C-alpha cells in the first residue's frame, strides 16, 4: 500500500543516441544509430487518489502515475539507505 510521503522508483524508458551512466537494459536499434534503455527515477508520493498517485521529482516536477503501472514500485530498503540523495526531500 502506497501512502503520501513514501519514496517510489519509476523505471522510465528512453530512446536516444547515447545512454547515460545510470541506464540499464540497453538495446541497440537494428541499424545501430539509437538505443532503447531504461532509467530508474526516484520520486516521492505527494498524494494518493482513486485514479493513481501524484509523485514529485527532486527538481519539483509532478507526475500522475496509475497504481497498476508495472514500472512503478516502492523503493527497497537498500535504495533508501544508499541512494537517499537521489530522492526528493519531504515537503
């Protein structure tokens, strides 16, 4: 059960010519010019609504995510401990 104030990890799919250092599941295109990959985004839950949750990023952007989205998961204990600088601070 996700509650306001919880930290979550959202795995975002990206498509560019050069994956960054935090990219994982990297797959090249057939012609090799672009890559499709995933990046973990570390967010905090601001509110829980019937149609989903409202999350906030470190830089203050807001995202509405469906609760049944398979790319959304609660942060694991070790992520909260070792990667706490990547999560936004509670408001």
